[in-house]
């Protein structure tokens, strides 16, 4: 991954955290890693644990960030959520998976658009 791409990802995750905190979410953990991969942000929204995938882009030339969740990524997110919940809570807890899609200005990495989609993987 290029340094520029890492910086874009970092700025997107920072913007997502600020957005969630403004909404009253409590950030539990960021960049949670296990053998299955990484969860960008884990938060609590009222009584639910929320697994948050952050997608950040500076251009829509290859599609919007909202369009970048493939079937394989959706499967991985479900497995990651289950892994986290089982290892952390050892019991059933309310959980959902959200997507925060961010478009940054290409030059100065300021947020041009932020779209928070709740419950992207229902069912």
C-alpha cells in the first residue's frame, strides 16, 4: 500500500470516529485484528455493538466508496464480527454492521462527503 493510500485511509478513519462521537457512539476499539482480518472501528450505540467498516476515496473514477463492499468483503465482515463478539462477550449481544463511506478532497484530504449507512448486512 502506498504512503498516499495509507494517509487517505487514516484521514477517513479519523473523520469516521469524529462523526460517530458527535452522534453519541462510544468508541470501544479501532483497528481490531484477528486471524480473519481487521475491523476498522468497534463502537457502542445505545445497547448495540456496532462493527463499522470505513471506506475512503478521493475520486469516484472507479466507483463510490459505498459501492466497494463485495460479496467476499461482506462475508469477511460477518465472520470478523462473530469472531470479535465470541472472543469478547462469550454470549449473544445485539450487533449490527455499518458502513461509513467518505469522499476526501484529493489535494488537502478534507471531507467532501460522509455517508453513514446503518445495518448494511441485514439478514
